[in-house]
C-alpha cells in the first residue's frame, strides 16, 4: 500500500471516531451513570469516616479536659499500684490540737528506657541535689527497668529547679509526707512513719495495726481525708512534761529521764515523755539513734523504794497489820549470805507510817515475810507488775522476775530489787493505790469514767487505798517527798533510789532514781511518776538521791499543769497546805 492510500485509510478511521463521539450510544450512557453513583458512594463513605474520627477524638478530648480539671496533678501510669499513697488520718490531742498530719509533696523518678545520656542527667541533677548519690543514681539510670525513684519528697524549690533543667525521661510523682507540728514534744507517743507513709512506731503504728495498713496493701484506701484519731493526751501538759524531762538530762547529765501523768479514774495518759528523744520529722537524724528508745514503756528498771508502796499496801490489804502496827527495825537481817540494813537506820521499833517515812528496808522486809512468798507474788500479779502491760502503744516491754521465788527474792523485791518493771506500769499500779483499789488499764485514747469502770479490776480493799493515801501524804509532808510539795495541791508520794545492776553486780555509783506521787491527796485525780537514770553525782545538790533529782521534776510538772487540768488549790487559814485526816 502506497503512502497516499495509508493516509486515506487513517482519515476514514478518524472520521468514524469523531462521529462516534458526537452521537453517544446506549452503552456509553450506562457507563457514565455507574461512574457517578460510585463517586457519590465514595464521598458518603469519606464523610462518614471523617464524622466518626471527629466524634471519637472529640470524646477523648472532652475526657482529657474533664480529667485535667478533676486531677490537676499529672501522675505516671507506669508506677506500681503499691506506690500510690493514700491519706493517713490526722492525729490530734484531746482538745483537737494537731499532732500529726499529711502534707503534699513531690518525689523525683526516672524512666531509664527514655534516658539517652545518663552522665548528662546526673551532671544536671547534681547542680540542684548537692548530696546526690552519683554511683547509685547512675546504676538506676542504666538499668533495664521502666521506673526508678531518684529522690523522695523534694522541696518546692528543688522541683522548680529540676523542671527548669528540662531533662527528658525525668518526672515527678505527687506524694504525701507526714508532718509533726510539735516536733519532739510527743515523739514517743505519736511515733513516726517511714518513707512510704507507713506507721513505724507509736500511735502511728497502732493506727496501721487497726486496719489502715491492710487496706492500703490491697488498694482500698483513697485520697480523701479520714476522720482524725483523737488521743487522750493534753498537748499543753505534754509540752510541760517533755520540757521538764529534757531539762533534767541537761542539769544532771543523766543518760535518761522520763515522766508520766495519768488520770487515776479513767487510766488516760495526759502526758508522757522519755529523754533522750528525737524529731519524728527527721527520724533518721544524727541524734535519732540514741533517742528512739521509749524508756517509759519499753525499758525495765528495778524501781527501788517506790516498791515499798506496794509492799505496805500488801500488808494492809492482807489484814495482818494496820497503820498502828509496828515492826522491830533495830537489827540488820542476814539471809543467804546477804545483809539487809537501812540506809538511814533509826535503830528502834518503827510504826508503819515511820517505815514508809524513813524508807526502812528492814521493816519492809519483815512485812513481806509476814505475808509470805505466795501472797507477795499474787499481790504484785494482781497489780499487773509481773506481766506485760496491755495498751495501744506498741512499744511495751515485758517485766522480769526470778524464775523461782525464794525467801531472799521476796525480801529484796519488797524494797524494789529483784523485779524489773517499766516506769509506766509502775505508775498504773500506783494509781490503784489511791483511786479506791481499782486497777484501770492505761490508754492513750479518750475514755470516760463509765467506760473505765466497766474494765477496771478491784485489786485491793477500798480501806487499803484509803490508808495508802494517808501514807503518801504523810511522806510528802514529813519524809522524802517534801521536795515535790506544791502549795495548795496536797502532793504525796514515795521516792526510790536504786543501785543499778552492771555486769551482774550492783554499782554503787550508778543510780536509778524515781518518784511515785499523786495529787491532790484528799481526793486523788492524777498520778505523776518521774525518774532519772544515772544522774551524775559530781553535779552536786544530792543528784544521787531521788529526793533531789526525781521529786523536783514532779513538783515542776504539777505546779505548771495542775491549773490546766482543772485542779483547784486548797489552803488553810494560815495559807499553808492542809493535811487531810483519814
């Protein structure tokens, strides 16, 4: 085919195609309609998809806004469940004064898997945290974990400075920190918590033992405020007791001291302090180790001549003697290779009040011998002096006594050697001597007299208690208790000066001095016990004697706290204190 022929054929085909486009066929119209329908369906699907995305992310955005207003503090979802701290209840005194409360703080954590350069992070953090543990922090940052605590309970200033550093992989977790407004004032009573806000000692530990710790362990506690826990103590009285005890340490360089004020009818502890003490806001401070021991309830001592109070009460209650009875105290008692003699012997027959007044070991020993070993042990058992005391405070020591009571044991125990008890339980037993003969378990929580009467145990005759009130006041006026007298408040009691046991032997240069007292003796309402442990004899003023170191503590406590406790003074016509007739 020639070139021209090919041109003619191509023109003919082009004319046919042009004619086709100018006159649409039925097949072309059908195709166009289908294409339009598919286009509309596609647009509808896209519109539905866009609407779905808008709705989905709108809900998410709304919830985020809601959470933002409800929980302004951002938390990390990577923290383990047991790290989410719940609130602890406030602890308040009997008048509602705050002793312990939660405050908000933040702690610094790291997500090691997000840390790029551990050295750079440490270098930056060290500019804010001067005492940063570089080696330990580096180990944490290079670990394979997703969460590591770096520093607990930062100050607001530290948080602000670290935020300004802009370190990736570092965050803050809002936490609770326990704060004790009174510091040392009630350290051994209130106790303290650990870094995870769990009770370690004192009433803080008691609160956890009542179920708070168990609830926290299973995640059933909340961030909502809890009802405060009210204690029996009066913060004003507590502050006085703590100050007097601390001053004794400084005055006589004693290794320990303590005091307690107890309501004799309800068993409530109004104030109790032990020194040395510590600051519960910094329980691991430099002086904390020597101050952790609560000597009032968690240490046992031979209470010396204060035990003569119980021996005389035992003799009176047994019925084999009365206040008019007398005992021959002219000669020492020799038994089992030991010689029992009086410190300031009178060398004559002594009446019962004189035995108490002159603190006669010989007279007291003869009273114990008259009652007998079984009766002696039974009486002290009834007073709770031979068993572990039951109360809310966790730190309670077990008394010690001879495995087998022999005559020599009974005699020495009669004047306070051979049995070791806690000062607190000695004070509780002392309350039974003056409140009508009822042993009331001590409590650190509020208790009414009606509630106390339900649990009280009658351990001696009311007449015995009446006689003991007379002896307490007699000794307060005529004996070793004179240095505890406060004009108008009828203070009575019994001193106790005991040599301490060192390496199995009594050391005559190391004393434990105590004073067991009550006031006002015409109608006793409170027992006050004080002690000084190893006051230095080179301080002068008779520091080795309880009358000079322990009794003045009671005087100071009563003089300052009696008005707070609502005790009104009574005076005779000449302005002197009254001796009540029994």
